[in-house]
C-alpha cells in the first residue's frame, strides 16, 4: 500500500464532507450542481473500510463489501491536492485491500463519459461490468432513485484483484 495512504482515524472523518463537497464542485462546469450531499462523518464511520491520504486529509476512498467483492463506494480528492497522484494512490490501496480481503475484484459505479470518472478508471485496469450481482444491482437502482442518472450514463466497472 502506498505510504501516503492509511486507514482513517476517527479525527479524519470530520474532514471527509469538506473534501467530498470540494471534489463534487468539479462537476458544476458540466451542469451538474445537484449531487447528493456528502455523507456525514458518522455515516462514513459505518463503512467497511475508509482509506485516507494526507494530514489533514486531502483525499479518501470508502470501501464496502458487495456481492462478496470489495466495492469502491466513493473516491474523492480535494481539488487543491489534485493531479498529484493521490487518487491513483488511493485506488491502488483499495485494490490491495480488496486482494488482502480475499475478494476476487474491486467494483465501482461511475459516470461513463466524465473524463475523471469512467475513462480514468479504464486507464487503471477497470472495465465495464455487464452483469452485476444482486447487491450491486440494488445499489445501481438506489443511485438511479437518487437522480444520479440524470447527469449522464452511469456504468458499473470492475477490476480483478
């Protein structure tokens, strides 16, 4: 695991909503200004695993167990720390965690055509997954109910661990 990435400590969780909101603001020039609000520190604390980078936290990855795999629920990097490899380091650490947990793959859902979403993950070994398991399919339906599909085509992607 990259040395800049570590498991979140309780004090780190308070910074996650700020990082997520700043990262979500990058969608505004695309016309996407109504994303769901960031989750609270308490909600993030309930995740299976939260990885962070930086002190104070400049980026994070939230991992859950879905259909026996590890699922990347959220990956956010504060724009002030962008383009320095934090997202790549967090993603590599998430793959390492998935492998160490015995999962066969790391899954995620994302926008297919946003350059720092689908294409970014594809360049890092992820491919679209046509047949998600039942828990992942339910997650996709939940995202649609939240209105995320109004902003562009959403895809499920996976990478072997």
